[in-house]
C-alpha cells in the first residue's frame, strides 16, 4: 500500500519533530518546512496528500499561505493549526480552502482522527468524480445505439441544443427511450456536474405532486412537520425531467407556466418567491396539440414547453437498429449475469426483426434479458424467446440464411439484403414503395443498395 505523503509547515522545530514522529509511526511519509515560503516551493515541486500548516509564523502566515495555494493547482488537503486560534480565524481559514482547523496543543489521536476524516472525504470525492464520469459516459451519444437516419438527425439536434437552457419537449411512444435522450441532453451540457432529477407526473397523486415539485413550509398543511425543498430547488443549476407532462393537473399547469415565465417558485405556505436556475425537459406519449384542442392542456404552457421539440421514432420504423441493439444488450447482460452469450440463431434473429415491437426498445431489452437467462448454451435460440413473439406472424418473412453463419454482424447484413431484395421484387423495383414497405427512408434504401451492391432486376 502506498504511504500517504504529508508536508508540515511550522516555524517551531520541536513541534515539527514531535509531529513527524507521530505521523511516521502511523505510516505516513513526512516532509517538513520551517516557513510558509519554503512550504509553497515544496508543495509546488512535489505531490502531497495533506499539508499541516501553522497559522502564526514569521513572514508569510498561514492565511497568506492558503491564499497563495488557492492560486495554484495544488490538490492537497490543508489542515491549519494554531495555539492562538479564534472562531473568526477558523472561519477565515475554511473560506480560503482549509479542510479543518485544529487547536494546539492537541493529542496524537486528534490529529490522526482529523487526517482519517480528511482521507475518507477525499476518497468519497474521487468516487463521486468517477461515478459522474461513468454516468456521463453511459449517456454519451456513443452509447445510444442507432444507425437510423432519423435518429442520427435527432442526435445532431441534441448536440446543438444541449448547451442552451431552452425548454425541450420529447415525444414518442412508451419504451422508445425518452428519459435516455433527456439524460443525454443533460450530461452533454454545461450542467452535467449538477443534478439531473426525473419525476413522473402521472405516478404521484395530485394532492402530493405540488409539494413534491415546489416544496412546502413547516405547518403549511397537517403533515408538514418541517420545511421541505421541492424538486425544482433540488435541481437548481441542473435539469428537471418532467416525464408524462400530459398528466399534469390543471392547477399545476398554471404554476409550471409561472416557473417557465419568471424563473422562480413558491413553496406551499410561503409568499416569498425563490429564484431558480433549472432547465426543463418534458416528455409525453400523448399528442399535446390534440390535448390542447380538446381543452385538457393549456395552450400557453404547450407553446412554452414546445420550444425545442424532439420526436423519437418507434422501433418498428427503424428496424436496422434491432441487430445493433441486440448486440448491445447481449454485452450488457453478459456482464451483469456473468454469462457468455456469443451469438443469436438465424430463426431467432429473423423473428425479432419481423416482430412489431409495440413496447419498443424497452420490450426488446426485456426480451433479450429473458432469453439470456433461459439460454443453456452460448447462443440465443428461437425457443428462448417469449411465446407471444414466437407465435407472431409477420406480414412477410425474409428468406432463410445459411446455417453455417453465426456472426450477428454478418447475419444482420444478410437479413437486410434479403429484405431489400424481397421488397424490390414485391414493388417491381419501385424504390419509393420499397422504402415504405421496409419502413426506412428513400435515401437510406438507395444507400443500402449501393453499400450491399444489390443488383436490381431489369
């Protein structure tokens, strides 16, 4: 185990020696400095986990030392010490970046406990940073699996708008990944270091939703035994994702409109407004324009939310993504379940490609997870699929693929070639009708014909 390195900055030689003995005995690697100027030079020239610095020293004192450290990129945890300390000095030291303040004389256990607490805090800080990086990587565009033309255009729009505060309205069927897109917006923006908070407006009873969103003052109602922050305050400087916004009750639609207009909220039971800086991303499976026309959703709120509309196409309209998603989910659940699924059988893949996927990506993911659990070999076979998918009759079935081929990449290509050939044959070579039958764009069809070198019948 690598020893923690400590720099002691103190003008009393006897104290430096005594503290060095204590810390070396505890396994620390120690360096000392008799003044702040030399301490700065040592801290800049080498890496230390902690710096223990006296407040009162000739020349540059401990507070001046902290001010100078603040101008550098030195990351050591600084603990200040003094025999003449007051609460004001301790507060000033904390403001300048000190982790803690300890009064001289102190017992060996006091300084060791303070260092251990500092190390725990630093470990938590590093773990938090790592977790944020992993979350940001998980919701990067590279991890949103799609090669569909519509989805690629959607990603381009997200990249353009992610750094702006403008409200975004995401529409799409259940299971298409609306929250995934909302998180991508957040974690690819300048707000990524701040909270992303998601709330389902249809999952919380109406009488609790207002308190959940806006908070309440103590005594505002019978069960309000203490003041509570709402989710708008919790998401300050970050993003609040309002899923199923179409389920928001009329009274709260008015309050949300005020938030979007004024940038402030009021807790239940309080009259004083609270300024907030929150980006709103809303999502719905409903046709909000229809809801407006039928009087169930406020028109002014709809236009406030619909500044940047993003529509996610259903999976049945981007079937070229199915093999990619299968490969992605196999990798995900192999790792989670310690399995070693390598391939998917031809019949299973053909069935998944022809299925309608009314539950979209979520249904496909659940299907692959279930198939991996049930598989007794290194392959996913037709028999591992749910009965309702096995029994599904496609509008037209692709031609069977060679039995000797097991690569997902190669079989998905062969399947696409088969489907394109069948569609072209069925439509007598009409690209527009064939593209509609294949549920892809005309441009995508032309690209695939060229990419796969498909010879069309004259």
